[in-house]
C-alpha cells in the first residue's frame, strides 16, 4: 500500500510504502498526484519512504514501467528513504537507469532527503 505524505515543501510529493505495492497503488495514488504536478507545468520531485518492502505485484511492475516511460523527461529528483540495505545498494548500482536525479537516504536522514528533493 502507498500513502501520500503531508507536510512537505511546495513542489515535493511524498509517499510511504507499507506492505506489498499493487497496480491500484499506482493508478489510485501515485499517478493522480504526479499528473497534478505535471498539469501545473512543474517537474516531479518525490520523496519515497520504505520502512520495509515485501515487493510489487506483477501489475504494479507494469504500472511502474508505464509511468516512468510515459513521463520520462518530467522527473527532476527522487529521494529514496530507507534502511533496507538491498534497496539502497540496488539504487546505487542501477539509479543511473532512472530518469532524473536519484539519491538514497536512511530513515534518520528523512529531513535531509526532503531538503534535497526540494532544492534546485
């Protein structure tokens, strides 16, 4: 499940993942929030918080791929906030494949992640 985070600077979207992520998390939560940013003509700046992560369903993988490709040039910054070591390691290896700038932060560095995502 993905939940929208509140109390972030203007122009920064925040999401917390809890449990398995499904296609409806993309279509009902992520996509509408991101499309609102794009309708305003802004670049997409996101803070993603994963306390743990049991995975994605097949439908979620498909929605993730579509969202990234359809909006490929619109991503500005993605801050991944997690203490899940394999996620941090995978991002350091494959982050170059993600559109926009990607940086990882620990849960304790949440405020720094938000500041980085908001910065020019």
